[in-house]
C-alpha cells in the first residue's frame, strides 16, 4: 500500500494506570502519496491508543484502537 510516502508518529504520550499497566497515545500521519499501482492515495491522520501490560514474559499489548482524525473544511 505504501509504494511512496512516509509514516510519522508525533505526540507520543503515556500514563501509568496501575502496576505494570500503561495507557499510550500517539498521533500518526501519512501525507498524500502514490499507491503500489501508482494511484493517488489521500493523506491520513489518526490517533493510536494502546493498553500495554508488563509481565514476566515482557511487554504485551492487551488492547488497541486506531481512530481516524477527520478534517472539516
């Protein structure tokens, strides 16, 4: 899908919500770019939210949500 274009992450934040549990948010964006077959793909911007848990096995993502940020003109 990403024949060209660069994914960027900004505004990475996290907060501890309990023993070994964190809530993480980041905004990611891809500007308008060309797709695999050369078609024009519009830019996207979204908020990615994760619930992360640390255990004896390491850090694991327990839940995630990827929410579109819509622009209004």
